[in-house]
C-alpha cells in the first residue's frame, strides 16, 4: 500500500485495479516494493479509495501495487483474482461492518492462504470492533488498526 515519490523511490500505487489487464502490471519484482492485493467489501470502497489516495499522493510512507479485482464474483473473477493473488506479496483485508459475511472476501482470504500468501487484516474504523473474518482468526492473521506506519511495518516484515 502507499506510494508517491520519496527521494529516489518512485510511486507504484495504481488507480485501484479497476478492470486493468494483468499485463499492465509489472511481473518482475521492483526493489523495495511489496505488491498488495486489497480485499474488501464493496460497501467499504470509499474507505479503500482513501487509502489508495493517500498512497498515490505520497501522504504516507506506504508503497504498493493494488491488484484488486472489481468484476462480478464468478469463474472469470476467480481466475483473474487467482492470477493477481499469485503476483502479490501480501493480501490486505480491509475489515468493515460486513466484511466477515462477504463470500468474495472469504474466498480471497482462503485462496491467499492456499497459495501460501501472507495476509494481514486492517480495521477500517479504529473506534469500532467489527467482526473479524473467520479465516483470519483460524490462521492467526495479524489484525491492526488503520495506522499507516503500523501497516508499513507489517508489510516490511513479510
């Protein structure tokens, strides 16, 4: 997550992964950049867009490539999602009021673990204690409040 020009470090944050062809994303590692797949319930998209904006504008020290898939939840979606999960360094689950009930989010989390990808959970609202999706609990995922420095430390430690 994150982005923006900081010294010699260029921005790698995308515009949100909106139906972009996978070929538009870099396939080789970029030094110092972790590729993040953001998993979220569509009702929380405004908050996720805020995170994307913070990254794009360089207002945080976070750097990421957003591999989110915003297609209907079907076989084609699962295929695109799997491709992007495979290319991701970390999966970030944005936890809001209904995240734990969303079939697509639960599928993404389970698929990420099946692929051996690290997963972290980020509470969208630090003053609310929303239910954590069960696969995160079952796999002892790190859950944190939306604090950019803490998210960056978690990503850096992966």
